[in-house]
C-alpha cells in the first residue's frame, strides 16, 4: 500500500459547500471505473462552485496551473499531463463534460464545460463563431489555496492526533478563532513543547488578557521565555 497522509476529519466550521447534482450519484458514479475521470469530474464541480460568472468553464492551461490538483494526477509533470488528458477525454466521451476550441489572442485554447443546457448553447455558439471570450476570465480561475486544516497542522507540528486530542481541538474551534489555534500550535512547536495542554493554556490566556499579536517577536529570546516560563511552565516536561 502506498504511503499516504491520514485525513483528520471534516471540520464543522467549514461553511462553503460544493454542490453536486443528484443525477451524478444516480446515473454516473456507478459507471465510472477510471480514477482520473472521477477526479476530474469532482474537480470541475468544486471549481464551478467557486465561480461567479454566468458562463462557467475551465481552460486546459488553467487546470495545468493548479499545482495541488496536478500533483495528484501523476508523479511527474509529463505523466500528470498525459493522465489529465486521458481523464478529460473519458469525461467528454461520457457526456459529463463538453469540449470546445477557441482562438484567444492568436493562441488556440481548449475549453471544458460541465454539460448543461447553457453550456451546450455556448459550445454551439463557439462552433459558429458567435461567442466572444470574456476578457476578465483569468481572474476567477486563480488556484484556490485554503489555510491548512487545524487537525493536520497539529499532527505535523505537535504529535499524533488521538480521539481525545481531536475532541479537544474541536471544542477549541467553538471557543477560539482558527487563526489563534494555528498560532498557538506554531508557538508550541517553536518552543518544542509537544502537548495540547500547553496550546490550550496559551489560548485561554489570550482570551482572558487579550491577544497582542506577539508584540515581542522582535526579541526571539524574550518571546521564547514568555511561553516556557510562568503560567505555562507546568505544561512543559523537563
């Protein structure tokens, strides 16, 4: 079995949801037997959910710019591109995606659409030369990078995520801003204190006395002592 990072679980704090039509689960999912095709299909639903344009599509060149997605399509860039192309071909053949070619600033670009009545009308207009490419299209397709998951951040910097620790982090998300938790984890890692109680003590101190965005960061030695002495020392193993 290949090495893989273990997913820590979905956060109840995530508010953005990706909409997937029910027909995908009823008529399409059971027929897909190619992992790349499944990845591409789900990827399009996700990217569409972040677009505000009335006409939504993805360009071939824009998919290639998403390094996180492409990293999951192959170990090498050449392999990932080949696998992406094969996956897109399968999606178009199945009918979940539509494909159209268009001249954009003297370059021939391939566009992909989720198959819908509006998309079919646009593809038909492209074939007839009756559709103009939107000039501001690039702005809405910048790769979307989210902040690291707090649970993963804990595992990577502090230690194993046990059920008790997972519950504690979940409770902390109800009481503190996520950026506070992330910064407290960073402070614990910087001071080589690998336990949740220390992080929790920092968060409660900020809550009681106010958080001052690490005002003494210009003096690393002073900053380090601040978090390993005094009220926090009982949480440090010597």
